[in-house]
C-alpha cells in the first residue's frame, strides 16, 4: 500500500513525500514581495511537502496575466529569484518555478497586444466575465516569428530559474493561458503544423518548448509540464486525447506531467469528489513511465492515498488547504 509519506524520484531528485504544493496565485503584491517569501518558507519549513511549485511567473511583458505576477522575463530577475529559491528549498523541499505566457488571458492593460494561436476570444469563464458589457479585444493570431520568439522566451526563463538555484521549472500549458489555448480545439483554429484539428498539432509547440528547454538546462534539472487536459466544454479537449499528449511530452524530455483543467480554468464543473481530475490523470499515467501529478479539491489523507493506490497518480497536489494553512500537509501526515 502506497502512502503519502513514501519517497519518489522525479528527474534527478528524490522527493521526501508524495505531497506537492501546486502553483497558486497569491496576489500579495506586485512582483516578489517579502510576504510572498515568508508564505513559501512557512510551508516548506514543515518538512512535510515533497515539492513546491511556485505560482506562475511571466516570461515576457506581453505574456503577463496578472499585475501581481513574479517576473522571469529579465536577467535582472535572477537575484530576486535566488531569494525565492532560498525560501522554498528548506527542510528537504524541492522547488520548481512555473513559467507561463498568458496568451489571450492577458493583463487588462496589455490586452491590445495579446497574442494567441488564433484570433478568437478566450473561453475561460472569469476571463469572459472581464468583458461584461463590452466587446472582447481579440488577440493577434501568432505568426511563425511570434512562435519562435515565445519558444526562446521559455528557454531564457528556464535558464534564469536554474541560475537562481531552483531544482526545476514547470511549463504552464493549462488554465486557458497561451499553451493551453494551443491545446484546446475551442481556441486553436490553425491549419499549419500547430493545427487545432489534430493532437499532434495541438501539442507541437509544447513539445518544441520541452525539447529546447531540456537541451538548454541539461539533465540535472527537473522539467515538468502542467497540462489543461480537458476543457469540459462542447467541442473542447477530452480525456481520449490525454494519453497521446502525455507520450509526446515524455518523449520531448518532460520529467513530470501535472494534470489540471483547460478552458474552464482550474475548476471542473459538477465534480465534487476529492481529486477532480483523477480520471484524467489515470489516462496520463497509463501512457507514460514518468510520474503524474493530480490536483483538484484533495483534502484528506484517505482520499490522497486512495488515488495513489488506485493507480490514478503518483503525486498529490494539495492546493487551497495549504494556501489557507501552512501546516496543513504536516497535519495530513499525522492523521
């Protein structure tokens, strides 16, 4: 019987538990502030969490999704990132930074410059609500030059994270941000190599980024990808796509696949069980040999270990409960 206290190897690192604190936006202040550093250090210091993946950080100004985001867009960010690495990587906790491009889910002030796979509005409900009573600002359909630039920005961001002393990065392809838009047939209407009509096209940019990042950072660095695997909307990404996508990501150099939502963000309408995406993570786990992480409303040790022993995932993301209480993972272990 597997337990949440079991160790597991992810890339070149061995995690001290199966508990992962997934990325969650804190909104504590613009950029990296002292409150953010203390927040991560308090949770890492318990020694109960195997891995902390910090909240999504933007790789370019045009890719910034929120005013409060941390930047990984400039070399001058490395010194601040070193402070974050020191806060996260204490008491055996392995730290990753989630790197992201917001695509059409762009910060309001930059919407006129937003880019996306196709010139269609974002479908995420909270983004749609932002446009209440006004016409959405359509993103610009990306050219090949735009795509090449974004790839270079992901690579540069990953190298900055490594220079800061983190154990790895997570590439964000979920929650209706740029790479998630490429994955979703609802928002990817392209007909070129990145076509929304085939899983190969919908995962082409992610695989190119994974390959380029892996080549740049080497083998001593974790490279994870978070996949918005299902849209839960008519015509969107479905569970049947997940195995093929996961295999492509593993072949491209991913050490870890984290399963979450796509066009609906990080929620799953109508699903109230602990582990909203466990059926989806199961499909990924059946397809690959690398670890699979699942999140979504997991609160209890019993539910977490049921997911592990059912073969639905290898790692358990505890999100909102850890956001509210620094000692939550330690309490879970002591249940």
